[in-house]
C-alpha cells in the first residue's frame, strides 16, 4: 500500500452523464460531499470549487481537469481550511468515470500526501489515513445521491461554465 495515494472504485447504477452532474454541479456537490448547501463552482481548469465541510472548514479547491463526462480533478488543501489549494499545500483528487453495463464505474485517486507538511493539529482530519477512512463514506454518499436523481437530470456542463451560488 502506497503512503502517497488512495485509490477507490464504486459502481453507480446511472449513466456517466448523471455522475458528472453530481460531481460538478453546485446543487449536487454539497449534498453528497459537504454541508448540504450548494457549492460555488467555476468549472474550468484554474477555476475554484468551494467545498463547505461545516465545522471542519471551507476549502477553496483549484480545478485542474474538466473533461466531461469522463474526468474531473482538483487540488484540495485538506490541512489548510480557507486557503486556496496549490501544488504546495494540497493533494490531487481525480475522478474518472466509464460506462459499465447499465451504469458507471467511478474511480477516485487522491495523491500527493508524501509531499505535504501537515500541521500536527490538522493530522486527524487531513492525513492520508483520515482521507482513506473518509472516502468510502463519501463515495457511498455519491452513489446514493446519483441513483436518486431523476433520469432527466441535466447532462454535463462544459468547461468554462461559471455557476456561482452563494454558500
């Protein structure tokens, strides 16, 4: 097992377009990966997605990859709530979606832990071990959310779409 990365997969009984919507549209992100409020998202490489993790803080992630509906990635500074994620203070979170049978296989990779200097008081919530323990619950939340969405849910937004919902 690598100390630098986390790899997980989940099968979701829905098309990749619906999974993409749940990963990138403000009204969905907060429901499965946050406090429930819509996320503010500037969906483009270099844009920011604001994740609200309640008592654990606000996390302005930096989007690195927007390839609808196959790949979405962002930098996440899990040890530094409120700080914009950069290559120096963050891990890279990558989602890859592929059609599989009557649904989608979603692969998550979070990497870059070995290069991080995590303050001791943030280790409990920002270490590789903490994230490895948290991703199964988050991915299960994603699966449940996507499978509850209506088949008419909008398909993928294109890179450069800017949707800014107040947090």
